[in-house]
């Protein structure tokens, strides 16, 4: 298999100069689904090893805690209210926006772009189709190479690269029968024959077979630890050792679910290890940036919820780490570098493009920041609040406070002082004495939403405004 096509290194149609490819790193975005922040740790030693070689971010957030809109926000650098994708099973984004993803800019800067695994840019749930027939449409999002794998459950009625692989080996009906039956143990004991193993193997094969005369961007997108909570082999995590759910009864069924969840996380971690070893064997590890995150987290029983779609820390918060050339890391003996900066998935758009050496023109629609510059403490790079949204709900999180507002549910729904209540056990919404902080946060939300969609022309500044105060 060859992953190479000829390319001109002249100035492209968007005015991005394609510089000497030897200077620019390969970029791998490892994306997962439902992976909580607190799942990083002893069960994921290979991911923690990557964190030790770069920076781990403990206050990172998705733009929206739901698969489809979150992934669209990542590739466009915009909120769901801007992209028009505010939920799963939504219409696809407008062609003009589809043609302005960061992958398109990478292509124009000389990168070969690949997507292996789950994308959710086009929602095919319930259609009973072979989604590989959409490969050409997906290339329009800015990919040279497409290898689609859908969630377990969705591949119970749709076909993809994984089900086609099983079909050729006479194993598809065995898989689908077990999927319908349910249970925690995967029908196949060989990890490589699970969907996440299949994604990992093919991501590694991509690196092994790649011809190195220009850098590549690889979105290696695992489906796990998204339900169902099945995995190959016997359960490796002790349910009794799992942390009890927050704000809900400590039930054995929840701890059992959490143990199986962690086995799914550990499976992904094992393929990360194989990927790193392959990069090193190819001699390109030192010139490869690796970014790891998840489209969102999962309540996993916290507050009595077995879902994402909420703005609690374990759902709207995401694991996030980066390592490789251009990424700050600990230079002394202070342990792995951990940043407490407020980071948004929208920061991936400018960060990836700047790592690739592109010069971005100002775009008021995209509020993302250059993450390495933020970590280095460069002037005017940073934020004092981060935002997220889903349906008619909106969240603002500052250094100490988090507020969730939904006009269709009566306004302020949640208010937490994260400085003294990091586990979000005491909802202060509507509590006397917190009116001032509530007003301040609601004003921040209103200001944020107006600035997303409105701006001032010179003539209106002269005629309407007494003073111009820039954020």
C-alpha cells in the first residue's frame, strides 16, 4: 500500500506558502470517544509516557459534549451555533465551511492527510448502507486517504471497513449476533479483531507503509471507550477498586461498568504503544507531533447519569496531551509538565496549522488560540474563560466558577464554585448570596455569543459607540 501522491510546492490558492517539508513535523491526532479525563493514569501507561515527553492539560474542554457536533467543531475551529451542527443526525456542514477545515489548509501547505477510524462528520445512523461508498464525499473535508470504521452498534446495520473485513473472513454474522445479544466480553478474543484493534492496526500500517518525501497528518480515531462496554478477554480491572460515582448511590453495577470501561481505555493505550514503537522504528518519532484527546467525556454513573450531553467536568472536560517538536516539555527534574491553562478543542485548529508552519490570516469567527504559545506564556495568548454549548444549553467556566444556562429550562441551571467544590456537589444556582457572580457569568455568556456573530464596522464605530473596548 502506498500513501503518496505528487504535489506542487508553489503558493496555493489560499495564499499559504508551502515551505520546505523537511522543516515541518508529521502530526498525529489520536481521537477517542467518551474518554474521561480521570481515565488517564495507571491504566494508560503509554499515554502517560507521551505526556511525560510533552505537556498534559488538566483544564481542557470540548466545544460540545456530543460526538458529531464536537468533531465538526474540532475540524472547523467553530462552535456548533456557528457550524449549524448542534446535535447528532444533523445535516452536513455547508460546502464553504467543509472546504475551510484545517485539513484543507494542511493539504495546501504540502501535507498528506489521512483519516483512519471514526469521523462522524456525516451521520449515517439507521440508513443500512455501506459507508465506504461515502469515501469520496469525505475526501472533500480535506483528506487524501480515508479508512472508515463506525461505532459498535452502528456497524450492526451499516457496513464499513471493519465489517467488510469480517465479512471476507466469514465472521460478520458471528459479530452481529453477539452485538445484539450484549454482554461485556467481546466475541473475539484477539484484540486485533475488535473494531478498536482494527483501527489501531491500520493506523500503524499507515505509518509503516508511508513514503517520507513530505509530512503527513493522521487522524487516528478510535471508537472506544464508547459503549457497548465489551472488550476481548477476561476483565482486568477490579470493580471494587473503581471510584464510586459522584452524587449518586454507590451501586455494584456502576462499578462493574466502570471496570469494563477502563479495560476499553487500556486497550487503546496498548495500540498507542505500538504506534510509538513504529514511529521510532521508522526513525520519524522525533519529527512527529502527537496529540491525544477525546471528543467528550462520559458521566459514567456520576449524578445518576450514564451518558455524555452534560456540562459536568467528567463529561464536558476532556483528556488532552501533546508531545513532539514545538511542544513545551519539562526541562528540569520537576516531573511531567502539567498545564492548568483553560484550553478548548477550538484551539486545535490554529495550533495544528501553526505547527505545520502555515501563516493564518485573522478570522473573527475562530476564537482558538495557539496552545504551545499559551504554555510558553507569550504575550496576549491566553484566556480567562472557556465556553461550550449543546442544543439550547451554554456553559462558561472561569478560573473559579462554572455556570450553565438554558433559556428553555428557565435560565441558570447550574452554578459551581470549582475552587472549593471541584466535584460539583453543591449547585448554587438560585441560592441567595450568589446573585453577583451569577450576573457576571451570564453577562460573559451574552458577550461571548454576541461577539461570535456580530462585529463593528468603522462607520458604526464612529456613529454608534462612545468607546471601543476590545476583549
